[in-house]
């Protein structure tokens, strides 16, 4: 596939996600927002389980998807601790099967990690949306992080000559990493235009934190894919998979929630 065709597919897929995000954040009712989060979680978990199974581990995807579905709903009642407890108990009981005893530890750990990494982290978007000015904060978080992703992609493609961490991702470069951090930081500062009550110093600190965490999220998912021997987690044209769309957000979303919980109401 030519580079121009790949870019075209990437732009079309990105336009679809942007339109869906804007409608879901600002115009859709809360139940629709939760439904979209659920869709991202389920598709992300499926891709995560596929990566684990490529390594030869058996994952009970039915239990995993069931509890993954419950986690976004449980945040509405602050009951995620109950869900995780029942999930751990259910997975342990399931692994009483004598045919699974040789992989009981790794299977249980992998499934629970998927629930934390994909379902729980991403579900914090629901709690963020319910804050004062919540839709603006969801928009802010996605905007600054995806701006950093875009900067890394285009600058890295054009000027990325100094590679780093090639054992994780051969396409990563220092130029792309600097562009990603700079893009996230600058767009965070400019977000003062709509987050008018937030001190600029807070936006600067958040820009630094998210500029680092978003890249750690991207690198972490790249590490998982490299371990599983795949280039993309799924088959979204131009973007890879759902986990490839979510990865840079996953470590940032919970931190954004805890920031808002500490400094509400901005």
C-alpha cells in the first residue's frame, strides 16, 4: 500500500472518529455517551485478548467481556471495587478446571490486567463528563492528546531520523517524541480559550504530565504488540485497531479524573 493511500485512509478514519466524538461529547445524552464508551471498551478488550492468545495463553473472553461491560456501568454507583472482586473470584473458580491448572496464574492475571488497563482506565471518561464543565474536559483531554499524536506522526514521518526504543517500535524517533510532547503542551495552553476558569499554570502542568503519559501509553501498547508479534492491534483503516486509537489516552484519563476530583469546580 502506498504512503499516500495509507495517509488517505488515516484521514478518513480520523474524520469519522472526530465527528463521532464531537456529537457524543457535546450533543448526545449521557446514556449514548456511556454506550460509546462501552463500545470502545469491548472492542479494546477483544483486541487485548487476541494479543494474549497469540502468545498461547487461554483467556476466558466471555467472563472478561462480561465484567468489562459491567465496569463502565459500575462507575455510576462507585461499585467498581465490587465488580473487580467478583471478577477475580469468578476467574479463580473458572480456573479450577483441571485442564487449565497449568496456566491458572497467568490466565487470571492477564484477564484482570485487561480489565484494569482497558475497561477501568477508559471508563473514567464517564466520571469526567459528569463534572462541572465535564464535556469541555473530555474534549480537552482528547484534543490535546490526539494533537500530540498527530504531531508525532507528521513530524516523525518528515524529520524522524534519530530512532529510539527500536526494540519496542522501529518507527519511533526522538523528533516525533519531541513533536508529540510539544503539540500536547501547546494545545493545552491554548485550551485556556474555552477553559476560562482554569489557571494557565494548571494547564501548563497538565500539558507536561499528559505530554509524557500519552507517549508512555503509546509505547506500552507498542510493547504488547511487539511481544505478540503483530504490527496493529486491529483493522481500522489507517489507524490500526481500537487499542491503537485508545493507547495514548489510557494512562491520561484516570489522572485527569483525579485532578478534577481534587480541584473541582473549574
